[in-house]
């Protein structure tokens, strides 16, 4: 897919999204044309470039020092170098509202839940990255299952099992007169359970392979020990 990304001008090692996620985000931005955007998780500005291009004003938040570069690179961007919960407090204090918010910062269950929950009163649409990661997905559900303002769909763009586990995927939550979990099709079944099972089986195979190699090495050391012990006793 890297060839396609290069052809489309999307290839960027600092943008930690899959090709389908990048195209999904750009398509959403093209249709939504948001005036105000909030980004939790700047990293190195891969997505920030496109968020800035399609919005009138953008606030990007990150704990790493690279976020300060955003104001130099993009004229309509303000960078906040702080934890997301500090940013949430500031958003509430200043009564800020956003057409679109991106959640892609701390990936722990607690942090994701806190970020999403903190933005429900301040964002018309919340796009949540890594919705296929088990901890992130649980955090999203924690924040959204009992709220009464947004419809939500965690399989907007799904992901695949990778060498480093289950990452990626985009979920979204949008202001709705019918809040709660939504489906696109009648009788729809989420692909996530099978994806999680596939990933678990893959990890289980890796663990078994690792244990087998470890056992082989232990056996080699035991055999070497026996040989050395025999030589010592024979002297």
C-alpha cells in the first residue's frame, strides 16, 4: 500500500495511520469542512497537516515537545504542550466548541475513556483512533455506553492483526437525537470479536514458539553442563 500512498501524496512515516484510515479521515474532512478542530495526540504532525488544511482553526495537544513545532509549520494551528486532561479542563473553562475532535493520545483504557468523556460536551463529532486495540476499545465503550448526547460506531474503519498486535481502526461518535450504539445495516455483526480471536490465536502461536525455543536453549545448557560435569569428574 506504500506505493499507493506515494501516488496519492499520503506517504509520511510521521503519520501513524493505515492507508484506509488516512483516506477515511481526508474524505470526512472534505465533506465536513470543519471550522474548528481539536487533535489529542500530535506525535510528529502527520495528521495535523491535513487537519490544518481543511479547517479554519486547529488546536493540537500533546505531552511531547515536538507539538510546539506545529505553530511554526501551520498558520492556523495553536499547540498546547500538556496532558490531555489538563487540556480538557482548559476547554471546559473557556467553553470551547469543536466541529471535529480527534482522540489519539494516551492509549490506556482509563485515559481513552477520560479523553472521550471529557469531549462529549464540546465536540459535534469525535473520531477515535485505535478502536480495534482492546484497551482503547474498552475505554471508548466506558465513555460512550451510558452517555445521552452522541450516537457511536466503533467499526467505522476496522483494522487487521499485525506483528505487534491489534492496533488501528477508527471509531466515531456524533451528536444525535438517537444517542447510543448504532449500526449501519440491519442485523449487522461487528467484525471485532473474530479479529480479536484471530489475534489471540496468533499471539498464542508466538508464545508457544517462544517457549519452545526457550526450552531448546535450556536443554542445550543442561547438556553442556553434563559434559562439563563429566570432564571435571574424570580428572
